[in-house]
C-alpha cells in the first residue's frame, strides 16, 4: 500500500480552522474531504492541559473581545472572554497555561480561566506595526512569529519591507529565523525548520542556522501548517480576485518537496491545521452537547409546532448543531437487542464471596459500565438507560405446580424482591467507552438469602447486557431506640390491663 498522510495521521483526526467574509468554522479533513463540525469562525487551535482550545474569530481587527473556548472528550468545557485582548490570532500551551497572540497590540498574553490576562512579551508600541501572529514552544522556550520590526502602523505592507519577517526566541532574545516574507506557523522538525511564507505563497524549509534550503509553491497565500512524518499539510487561502474560489489544504511530500495532493475547503481562509486525538475532536463536534439530555430537548423542541413552542422563532437559541442533537437523540430510542448484548456491568476490584446487609440498609456499590455496541448510551428521554440492582430470593421453597410464580428470568422459580433505586449514567457513553459509577443497593425488608444482580435497564424495554451478580445475606435490622421504647410502653400497657 502506498504511504499517505492519512496513514501517518494514525488514530488522530485532522482539524482545520477557517474564517472569511462568508463565515468559517472547524473542519475535519481526516477522510480527505472537508466535514464541517460547526460554523463558528476560528483562528488558532492548540492542545494542552487535557483540552483542545480554539480562539474565535470575528470580522475586523479591533473586535470587542477575545473569546476562547476549550473542549474535553465530553464536549465544551469552558468559554472565556478577555476584553483587553484585541485581534487574537494564535494559541499555544506553554508553561502550564494558554498563551494568546494579539496582532493589533503586538502582545503575547498568558491567560488562565478566572484571571486577568498577563502580558509576557511585546513587540512594537504602535498598533499592528510588527503583526505578531504565530506562537510555538521549542525546547521549553516560547517563540513568536512576526512580519518585522517597524514603528509605523502596518509598515510591513510596503514593498520594501516585504521580507523583514522573523521568528523570535523570547527567552534568549534572539531571532532564530530572519528575512522572511510575512511568515506564519513555524514548525521545528528537530534538525531544521518548516514554515509558511505567506505572501510568497510557499512552504519554506530552513536549516538550524536559518539558511533557506528549499521552497515549494503552494500557489496561494499560505497559512496553517502541520507536519506528519514525511508529509507537510499546508493551508492556502482563496484568491481574493476570484469570486468563486475557496481555500484548500496542500499536501507536500517532504522527500521530493512537491505538492502531491490538494483538499478543498468551503471557507475562504485557513488559519490553523492540527492533528488531534480522536476523543478531543469528538468533544469539539459535540460542543454544547456535553449534556446529552439538554441536546435531546433541543432536538425535541425543533419538532414542536408553533402553538406548542415555548418561544417564537426569533427568540430561539440553538447551542447544539442539528446533526449532534439528532445523533444524541438516538440514544433515547429503544436499543436493539443485539446491540444490548454487547453492553456490560462489571465490578470495581474484587467482590467479596459473601456479603451481609441489614434489612432496608442502603449501600453504594462502585461498578463499571462498558459499551461494546456501535451506538451511544445515555440517560435521556423518552427511553432513558440506567443501572440498577434486582434482588432474587434464593431460600424460597420451590413453587407449587401451576402457581404461576416466576423468577427474574421469566421462568418458574423463586420470587423477586423489590428493586433498588436506579442510577443514571453520568455522561454519554460512546461506543468503546467504559465509565465508573456508583449504584445504590437497598437491601430487601425481609431477611433471607438473596442474589443481587446489577445490570443496565432501559425504560420500556427492560434489563439488558451482561450483569454483575453476587450473593447477599440479609439479616434483621437493629430496632432504633424509639421503637424499643414504644414496644416497651405497649407491653406495659397490655400488662396493666
């Protein structure tokens, strides 16, 4: 099989951020075709602190605020607004915190949720005189990319200053790369550099000393770069003088240094390209669907006719993409029996061979729930899935012939005790996922010898999947003091009659 960038991607997903006058969003290009995950225009993407971070992009350079969203495997984790940061471009996780570049102010900010941003580096005092853009950590040091050192607003736009760009090591205070044409997204390969020279429209390779070794024409304003083994994935913006043109990602074979493939995108401009763990990419796709029950409510609400709607169309706020809401709503539909057999409840650690509980006693039992089916499980309407405990009396006498008594398997046998309270799944359980949760075990009121069976249950469908089972001896509960006092009083009263 011929090697490809998709093979080099492995189990990761390839995300591309974009924007433009027609909008943008984040796109998944893993399949070789762009799949829009949402339509929120976005600039920088980065990973760090167990999250995927994105900087939202709004038209203009002096927008009212910098907005940053973060995601984990479940979905949206945080939204932060930083009013002091203007024209945010890139993101970088460095020194245990997120860093944001502001091209308008030439500043690199350190931002932490719940705290005011801190200036950690600044280039130039005139607005957008240096055009600070991309950020990169190399050997623990933060590096900054800029179009040049100027003391006039956008002086980098003039022909004379077209090749004044640099990559600067903020710790050592030196330029590691110089004389570049409006550079973006430098990447350190271990023995040299790759970067975009945007106005040249090239992917450029430099050695450790900054000497240019090779350039390949992307034939577009180049911005956004990911390196996967022998492949470089380079963003190219739409040609502004071509009305129907769109952005595309060029695939460069680093051995031949030639463009070997191109993937079209629906937006006009690309900002970032990032190989991302599958779980994080899925979390971004779910977004505000981190709470599946609320996403299902959105889905159900969209099907209500006007007289039954809780608000008119002009007041409706849809936080979850219709695709995600529809997908999550399927988790509340009746589960196919074949799929149900591929789900299971297991023990956390080893269960004791024999357990004793007092009648009516309530205990918390930690268990695992595994989903080896091909559908997601969730505690969402109209058929929520939960985990519960059934009690089977083991020391009953065998049923008399024809008395109709059945056991929990629906066969003639011992009778069931009451069911313990059901526990909801704490989150959406994707195919292949396992979670831990606590199940409440409420012992039967009647003393005796029982088998406790812990299993998954869907409303209206019944129990399913592999269950956890163990024996429990239920003993009489100690009577509280007030019951003893009441009993003694009654005995005295009877004796006095």
